[in-house]
């Protein structure tokens, strides 16, 4: 019996999609999950690479780039009355993690579920490593990371799909549910890779901030208030993290300043990290 559908939007991810699918398929029973890769606006061999690794999955190709459009297309292939998992193409996740993630949804205990994201920083610049060390102090992450990997029940999917054409699909989905409707599954842990350079980190932060602003403009304000104060208080309580927290706040402040100075036309640039998409 199919437990859930996994949607993997992929834009020029030939370097990493094979790694992601190999992690995912290890120990996977045929038919246990329906896996749908949506290669969108690709100019590389993403679709071919996905098909070579994912013999029993579905690979959709569309000339239209955009993560939200890709997820909307993928939902048409989803199993009815089963949870839907949204997974970034550059994230490492195991079968055990996915089973833990959908468990509360299968029991009807929540409409959405997220887990804990571990960030691999061993290949990154020291200031990038410091940033992510300070990043951990943000109270947002006390309830897990709703991004990179999350799941919704069929009832939850009906609420958020079709997704609007925005940058931050994950933030839109998160803010579409009340906190009590989202379950943080601590046994669900997945790994993302940090940008290797400070410049790439700044671009990623600008994209994230721009996406959050778009969601707010749609009428979904951020549920977090006073997070900077909490970050500062936690750094005071643990002075060893003071340097990391300073880097974290400085990078975010700089990203906000640059974003504010950009024109609307300039803000449409995707600004994703390319430093981790080499030799995947």
C-alpha cells in the first residue's frame, strides 16, 4: 500500500538529484511511496539523471521554471487520501525519517508536519559556519524547520494547493496553518548543505527574506515576534556563542539592507546557492 506521495521539484539539479534519490530509496519497498520528480525549466540533464536512478518513479518535465508551479503539477500525480511530502532536490533524507514524518498525519493528529534540519558546514567558509552556529539560537527552530522537507495531510493539501506563484512555498504553507495544526516530529532529521561562501549565503538570505515578505503581502503575517531579542538573550546566557550570534545578525541585517535598496525588477532574481551543486 502506498503510504504517501513525495514531490521533488528540481531546477537544474543534475549534480545533486542522484545523491538525493539514492539516499531516499535506500531500503524503500516498491510501492511504499510514490515519488514524483518535477524537472522545471531545466537546461541540464536533471530529468535524465532522475530517471536513471528512479526506475519506479515518475519524472515530469515542464519548460516553465518555478518551484510552486512544479509542486502544483506534481500534486496531480499524488495518491488520493494520502499525505503529501515536499522535498527539496538537494536534501539528504532517509526512509526512516519520512516514515516518522507522516506518522502523525496518518493518525489524524495534525494537518502538517516538519522535522529538524541539520546543516552540514564542514566545507563552508569560517564565517558561514559561524552564521549557522548563531542561526541555531533563533526561536523559530525550537519547533523544527518547516522548509527543505515538510508534509501535509490530504486535508492540509486541500487548504494550500494550488500554491501561488511566489518564492517561499514552504513559508506560505507554514503560515497557512495554526501552530497547533503543525506537528514537530523530533525523530525526523534531514541534512542540508550550507553555502560554501559568504557571498552565496547572503544571496540565499536575500531570497529567503524576499519570500517571507511576499507571503506577508498575501495576508499571512509572520507568527514570530521578538525573535531578535530571544537570540540576543540566549547569546548572553552562553557567551561562547556571542561571536556566532554577531555574524548571524550582521549577515541578516546586510541582506535586509541590500534587499530594501533593490528595485522590484532586481528582486525577481532567484538567487539560489550554486556552491553546493558541484560534484554532487
